[in-house]
C-alpha cells in the first residue's frame, strides 16, 4: 500500500513545523523580551499545520500558549502550580495573557498515540 | 475507517522528525547561553519584575519634592485584575506585532538561528547523500521551506538603494522580508520588484520576489505558476 510514500508524504511539513518551534524557543532564549517574534513563529507554525491538516504532536502543543502563541517557559512566561481542590492536577498559567492549561494526574490517561486502538486500525486496513 | 490509518501515519512521522531534529540542534550550541544573552536576560527579568519606579534614576533632583509633614501616604488605586475579558482584548490588540524598522539589535543574537536554519535546510535538501543534486527537486523543496533565519542578499531591485543589502531573515510577511544586517540594523525589504539570492555551500538559489508574494504559512500549499517577470 505504499507505506513509505504515505509516511513521508508530509515529511517536509513536519520538518518545517519542528524548525519553527525550535526557532521560537531559540529566539526567546536569546532575547527574553522579544515575545513578538516568538509569537510570529508559533503562529506561522500553526497556520502551516492547519493548511496541511496535520496534527501537532502533543510534545510541541503543550509548550505554547494557545491564546497568545508565546512559548511557555516556567518562571519566564508561565507559572506552574499543583492544585488538588477537586482532583489533583497541574495548572500552567500564561503570564502574558492569563490563559490556563490544566493537566490532570490520571494514572490511566494515555496519549492517543500510545493507545493500542491507534495501531489496530492501521493493521486492520493492511490486512484487508 | 479510512481516516484513522492516515492519522496514525502522520503522527508517527511527526514524532520521528521531532526527535531527529531536536537531537541535532537542541543538544548543541543552542543550549549554551552566551554572556551577551545572559545580560539581556537579566535586564528583561528586572524590567518585568521590579516596579517601574525603581528602574528610573532621578536625574533632576531639583524638580522632585517630598512632603515631610504628611506621614501617611495615599494608596494608589489598583486597576482591575488582569484576568478577565479586558485583559484578553488587550492582548489581541497587542498581537498585531511589527518589528520597528531601523531599531538597533545585535546581529550576534540571531547567529544561532542562522546556524539552526543551515542544519534544517541541509536535512531537508540532503546535500550529503548524493553528489549530483537533483536541482529541480531541490528548488521545489526550497520553495516550500521556511526562510526564517536564512542568510539572504538582494541582487537586483527596482529601487537602487536595496541592492547589495544582506542579512539574516528574521521575519517573512506577505510583502516583506525583515532582515538583520551585520551592522546591527533591522531593515525591511519589499518582495515586489526585487531578486534575492541565497548561497548554500556551492549552490546559489535565486528567488524572484514578484512570485513570492504569499504569506509564509500559505506558501507551502500554494502551487507556483509562472508569471511574467519584470526586467530589472
Ligand atoms: Zn498566553
């Protein structure tokens, strides 16, 4: 079924997304007050991914603020606190716009990639 | 049923590509902070966390006065809390961001970005794998590549003062390339009516600005049509 071709059809786009993410990180590290450029890179990255209907890997997606597109670095652009009012979780607050991300501490939680269903569907298609 | 396998394929490549590049780039020089970067970090940190009155140095003391007999100071009224609708709309207005033209920055700040871009483009075009580079394919890839951080120079232009300007691209918008020149200046150059060159190892890529008038995010999806180019 041309697995390699299908797999690498968007390789350039993934490389570009990856590069833009790292560039945004680098710019913020070199000049910590340069939020504008960092935001510009991340928003470009998001539009690129959007145009090609590509999902951004959670490892990347969790490192930027989804509202103002700035890279979240703890102590510099975000505040990380653990709360356990109703259910224990981590709260990441963007210091620039106040948007929060919550991560629950659920032992049973798995990323979609790590779930067995994501793999079974592919196998089923290969057999038919 | 039809969509799921493709989604899986995509995510797998995403993870792989991420690992490949991150090991190559982040492990290296990007992690080390130069002394210049450290001072900029400290100044920005202080600017963010100290109250604004502290950062000011009183130059003109004669204009300043302090009342002695009134021991109680009036408390300043605090504004509304940051979180809420007001803050959000404020940020939205801030998001339309533009680099200030002619503002001084240091060229050395963007050198690691250039280094990273070179590695990225080497991996994308794969210079090392084949001695004879497939030039049309490389050009095709170059069109879809990201140009933030690449060393660019203006070869020809309708406006004579742009000719010969070279530097690192730090922002690409629909109509402009924003460059940082080695003289620590930010210059924005319109794409229209200019021809740009990128030198990579032994190859020279030429970009016709007139055909490049697309947003950088949309460029990858767009098909390039041959337009009549102007004689410059
Ligand atoms: Zn934010």
